[in-house]
């Protein structure tokens, strides 16, 4: 579904990504891990189209998208979320999703007709809320949701674009234990549906519970990409990032 080959991005003398390469198979949940400063954010920006690489190639579903912008990649089904929650906070939860649904449609929306009059968009928004565990919450003000609920809503906004590959950038960041449990359950449900997922995450317990494959990025290079059991025992990965933290994992 996704092939990243030899991506290089330099900022002056700093190589934020230095020949990074890995693949994501259709239907798998692939985790990207690595220490702070490893280049994960720069790599994700290049995959999503927010940042153009200096060298290398990105292929999505067999097509070279290296020079495509973000909008074109979203239209092809490559969709991402961000670390920092970004919602229309004064609007209702449902209205946030209705706007996402209207933005996705091929036909231009009618700006002279209120979005609230679009019954089909409302029905899709309510179905999406139920899908992410926010059923019955559509009337609430988005800014009043708890942090974990806002992250669930952001996943729903990404799903409204009907992704074929969903890139999630630290979806568990800042969550308490109960919120993390709900987000892990949501990711497990999306995985069970067959959606291809690329997950950037620092919560190693969640990573090793969820991932089919794990790629480890260190100093801009992918030093290992394999099944979780192999990554768990990989000497270079343990030395560069995981260390004794793995001892606490089940």
C-alpha cells in the first residue's frame, strides 16, 4: 500500500531523514517508533505531502506520489491526523464532522444553503460518531469534550475523508489510562475492519499490542522493520531506543 524509498530531507547541514526506507502492506497496522529527534515528524510530513523530500520516492498503491500535494494525496486515500488537536471548538461535534463530509464530496457544496440542511451529511456524521465511540455526543460543543474524546473526534474527521491508509501521529499523546484504553480499542476496531494504518507512537505497550510490523527510525534512517517479536529482541533497536523499557511489557 505504501513504499517509502530512500527519503532524504536536509535543513542546512542537518539530515532530518537520511535515506529512510520501509513498506506498509495492505490491511496491516504498521508502527513507526524511534527516539525524540530521530526524524519521525519530518518523515511523516514527507509521506503526507506537507514537506517535499530532497531525494527519494514515495509510492502509494503502486503510484508515485512524491511530487503530489497533500490535497491530491487525500483524494487518493492517504490521510493523516496531527499530534496537536485541531477542531472547530465553538461548533458542535456533529457540525465538525458535517463540514468534513461536505469537504470530501466531489461536487462543490452550495455555499448559499445551510450545511445543517444537508440530511445525508448529518446521517453520515452520526454514523461516523458511533463508529469512533462518540454516538449520541453530536450535540455537544467540541471544545467542551475531554482530551480523549477530542482525539476520538479527530480520528472521525480523518475517517470522514474515507482513507485507504490512515496515518495517525501519536494518537495517545497526553491521555490518561482510561482514555488510552478507549483509543487502543478504537484502533483495534479499525484494524479489524481491514483499514491500513501507519501509527507513530511513543506508548510501547500500545505499539506492541497493536502492530503487525514495526519500523524503528534512528538518526533519520530505518534501522529495522519487522514483526514485533523480532523488533523486541533486535539488539540495535534495544540499544538505540527501547533499552530496559521492554522489561515492563507483557
